[in-house]
C-alpha cells in the first residue's frame, strides 16, 4: 500500500519537484496579447512572485488559485523538504483582473517550523481560505488553514488547526458552500489505510467539526477481519492490507449550495479508481453514497460545477500491453452519477475512432519523434489535470505531459495543454489542444491549476522548474471562447 502524504515512521515522500537540469526555456510560448484567430489564447506568462526568495534561491511549487471579485489569490508551498534542513512555508500572492501580479515579494501565510505543503484555496466571493498539510509537530501531518482578505492581509498568521489528531492528515481540498468552507482531507486514523474526512470552517475561522467527519472510509469490520491476530504488519506471504482500500488525493468544487468531492481509491497492485461524493454543507455529511467515476486515473481527479451537474478531468490509462495515458473528461449529474462512459481499451483496436471524451497527448503533442509510453521501460510522464467551468456550457481542461525523444533518453520535454470541453455534447472541442507552456533543454513545466472568476476570467498557474533552486510559479490569463 502506498503512503500518501505520510512521514514520521514512513520515509519522506516525494516533493513533487522535477529534477530536470538547469537551463533556459526556449522559444516564445504564448502571445503577448489575445490572438483573435485562436479559440484559446493566453497572455504572456509572468512570475507570480519573482522577488520571493530564500537565500537567493526561488523554490516555489504546488500552486493553487481562486478568485474573489477583482483579484485571484495564488497560493503555493515555498521551500524545500530536503532531509538535512526541511523548511517549506505557505505563501500567496494576488493577481489582478488584467493578469498583473500585485505582490512580487509574496505574502507569507504560514512560517511555522518544519514543513507546510500542498496548499489549496477557495473563495467565498470576498475573501479566501488557504488550507495545507502541516508537519510543525514533528511527528505527523495535520491540516491547518488561514483566512486571507482580498487586500492580501492574512487574518490568521501561521494558521489554525482544522484537524490535528494522531496520525497523518494530508492533501487537503476546500470549497465554499452554504455559508461555510468545507475542508476535505485524507486521514490515516485507520492506518495503514487512509480514509476521507471533512470539516466545516465558518467565515469567522471557527472549526465546526473538530475531529472531522468521515465521508468515505474503509469498513472497520473489513479491517479487523484482514488484520492478523498477531498484529504483525506482515502476513505469511504478503502485506495483510492488500485487500483493503485507501481513499486519497481529494479535490473539491462548489455549486454554491453543495460540494462535490472527487478522489481516488487504491487497492492491491496500485490499482486506482475514481470516485465522487456530494457533501451537504449543513452538516458536512455525504448527501448520498459515493459513486465510481468511469476511467483509470493515476493522479488527482479535478472537478468543477456546471449548469446542471459537474465536470471531472483526469489522466486516463488505456489498458493493454503498452498502457498509455490520455487526458480525459467525464460529466456527472447533480447527484454525482456519471453521464458518460469512458472506454478502457479504445485505441487498442486498429481503426477504432478516438473517444470524444479523451485526448491522446502522445500523438497530439509529443508527435512521431517520441516513442510510445512504455511503463517500466524507463519512459516517464506527469499526469496532473485541472478543470474550470462557469455559466457557459464550455469547460476548460488543462493537463500536463512529459516525454523523451525516441532513441535519446536524456532529451526531455514537458508541456501543459489546454482544451475546451463541450459539457452539453460531452466531447472535447480542440484537437490538438493548445500548448499553454512548454519546457525543453532541462526545463520542466508542470502542476497546472485553473481558477475562473464570476465574470469568466480564467487564470492558469503552474510550476516552471529551471533547476533545483529556480522553481517559479507562473501565471497567464486565458481567453477561451
């Protein structure tokens, strides 16, 4: 069973930072102004906080973003988790409606000891709540939060605990609905498996569900039945928890009245499935049973509200001898039931058309110069997705991809792509997708996040990694007609 967000007894998990060698991003990636002839156009990318430095080093990663009125708040993890000096804080900065960064030195939200990582941010329309996983106690991760005003003032310096019980609480998500913020996280209180828990936070910063409430967790009876009587971590031939399932990597979206939470379940042999559950903000309880989302994702499932339900976006794996990731989307109805059937083996049959629910980034972006993705053969890719949707029936989907040039294992390439998805017809509109950012010659671009304002302004943020000490959060306004 994988360890998600854990430390303490577990080894420090990956920082999510690319180890690409230092180099300069080549070529002009985006137009400096809107391109009238393009269905998707971007402003020139800019660093959100170019003067936010640590001993002359820039280490900004894991961005998240949300709009409140005329400003978008971008939050990130600032610092390193290297074993000899783990120091990572939570910072934020505002971007105005024209895409101009307003806080070049950044705003420190939390500077507590040790590690603060994986922030998420949501807006109530006039202010923000930033949440993150926090290792300040030196034993395990807890969930902390802080309110930030639209003027950039941090109302809760260093944050307050949302859930700080024994065991890891990690990888939070947050949305605002029904007058409260709903914070969701993965929780190891049933260790070694993780469950999904949630708590309400009032606009005044009061935690209304101190210990959190389970919204999907493994059945205690199933755990007891699987556990050896000797309480040993190992069985005779395999890990005894192979038959159990962890819930992890939640994302959350609001339609104003309810919150949709999408997440993954992991079982034996790293098999993952996507799930969705609606949370009632009145009592932080599930409004119905969790429903499985069709597809085979490996990374977080992004979610946004639509006019009549929800839209999810994720990396989808085509099964077979050479499993290949696609960028996929799936519509859900208001209760979270899937409206689309994402096929498992579309491209394995010669001549069968590509499903309109997915984009083959290997063919559309990497091209003929790259060998197909081969799991376990030294090839690699990243799979983070993001999605944003407003009153329009069209959603905007972002995805990341990485590949090597065929026959040149050291020739690395990265791209963040954008494509429109028709939420009425249930299909991607743009093929090929627009390349919003690209990294070559040792530069990595990854971890896209999208935020859409009430008046349909969309901000794309992502990591640009030009070396170990040159990780920058960049942003660009997106015009998608």
